[in-house]
């Protein structure tokens, strides 16, 4: 089989990096041990569209230990770590269809290759597998016979990201979603930690690796104050930046204000910002009207899932030249003479210019993925074609295991306290 891995010699390096990440994923290790014994995923085909990193590798290895046949493609053309992909193929016999920097046509061909394996569970990071499965040749979700036939053998799916969950809930509302999907992103042990601490740290890491600029004293503009935006703002503030939050949601804007950040309309922030990061999940957040107002040498980056948050076509239109000034930096010179530095081609900066989230936080996210896949196998006959939250008992169990691995103990309720909380009568 063609795994699209050009240099299998990379596998030795990849294996060492996979093992390094594994040392910081104790919860997934506990699941791996149980899966090895119980084989809850025996003979289940799982199609995964995830960022191919060392952490994802450990998830794939765990799923295989549970008896699954795992097929993996990338959820972003720039996020694949080729040494990791090579190791998965050579050392762990897990098919991988991805390479870093693949073009759009190759990217979608790899998605289709995974779907051609007739998966019974899909595992997404952005809902690309689900959307492609539901799409006709013109790319529009419909109820065509081919889509219906392909989805008939799928028990269910899981989704890792805020962006993906938004797409899936839209499909559910329109009645086109053809199998149940568990929104892993909505688990407390995912979005409270992965989105906030993972995105916060890794996005700053990507910006610094790409530019080597000093954050202290800079005007750092965060576009969007969801869990990911909170994390980026928190980490930028911690490094001495003067953080400005731009929002369209009044509740989130109020929260950002109470958290101590300046809140401004984006057109006003555009005039004073040094570094801009989009974390909204929406399209064309930064556009021509903002570029024209920016300082000379402004830096713009995206930490949202898709490369649509920065209107790159508009940036090209108002530019007279473009040059790659550093590995992950393209400098556009505008007609007004100012320069704007685009990082990572507008794709996820934490993966385009760095290594993505730390293993310790992905331990929680991928524990949710593994246990959600097991839950689907056990319960798919009773699930409807809708988006489900991760069962609370799974969420709590993962939190308990993580605390145990960290050596942290907590209190428990007494019988009297449990009885009191379960009662509606007034206390005396």
C-alpha cells in the first residue's frame, strides 16, 4: 500500500519523539493497558483525520491496541510531522496518508483514501471526513444515494474541535447528518484544558518560533474570546504583552473586560496592534479594511482551525510584492508602503510553525477520543443521527485519572453531605 511517506529512514527519529510524548500521557497509557487486555474495539475500522503529531500517534497506537484497524490522514496540510508518520507506518503498521505541505488536491485525495477503507467510526479534527462523506461532487452537503450508502456502515464519529462541532450542529439542524457524532470538544476535560492551556501555549510558541519577536511591551490583539482566545490572551499577558480583545459577543466581551483586558472594535485595534491572532472560527475576520490601517511591519497569525480567518486574497490584492523573509513568514508590501507579515500561510500557527499542543494536555483530549470510540461501539444501536456530548461519567473518570497521575488527592462527600445535596427540604 502507498502511504505517501517519502523517506522511511525518518521513522527512527519519529519513534523516539513518539516515546517522549508518551511519557507525558499517563491517562492514555492507562487506557492503552486496559484496551490491550480487553480489546473493546476488536475488528472495528476507524478512519482518523487528525493532526499527525507525536500525541496523535499515541492515540492511534492505543486504538490499535484495543483491536481496531486504524487509518490516518491529516486534518491540515501543514500539520503533519513526517518523521512521526514514517514511524507509524514502519514501526506500528498503521497506514498513514499524509505529508507535510501537501497541496489541496492531495489533501482531499487522502481524505477520500481513508473513507475508501469503509470506516465504522470516523474521528475528526474539523469535521472534514464527515463533510466529505456527506458531499456530492460539487461539494454541497445533500442526501444523495452515494452518501447514504457510504454512511450506512458507520456506527458513529467523534469530533475534536470547536470549528468541527459548529459544522456538525449545522448539519444536524438541516437534517443531513447521517450518523451520530460525539462532540469530544465539548467535554470539560477537553475544552477547559486543551483549548485554553494547549492553544494558549502552543500558539505563542508558534509565533515566537516563526518571528523571534519580543512580546513584552507589544500591543497583542486577540480576535475572539472563546476558550482558545482566552488561552492565547492569558499567555500573551503572562509574557508582558498589552493584550487587546476584539469580540462580537457581548457576554464574552464583558468577560474579557472583567479579566483585565482592553476591549476594542477591530478597526480601532488595527491602528495600534503589533501582533494580531485570529481565534474565532469564522471567515475573513481580518480583511482589507484592517490591513489598510495596520502599522508598518505588523504581524498577523491564525490560531483557528481553517485558513479562512485571514482574508489572504484581499491581502494579495492590495500588495505590490511578497517575499518569504523567514521559514514561516511571508512579508507583503502594501501599495501604501507598509509591510504586513503573515505567519504560517494563515494556517494553524501552533502546527505550521511549531509542534502543536503539549502532550500533557493532549493526554486529556485523546483519552476522551479513545473512550468515546469505545462508547460508540457499545451503544451505537441506541444513538440517533445527532451530535452528542461526551457522557459525564467518561469526563469525570478522565479527570480522576489525571489527578491520580499528578499525585493530587481531593476530598469526598460524607453520607450526610450526599443526603443533604439530594434533599429539597429546608435545613435547620
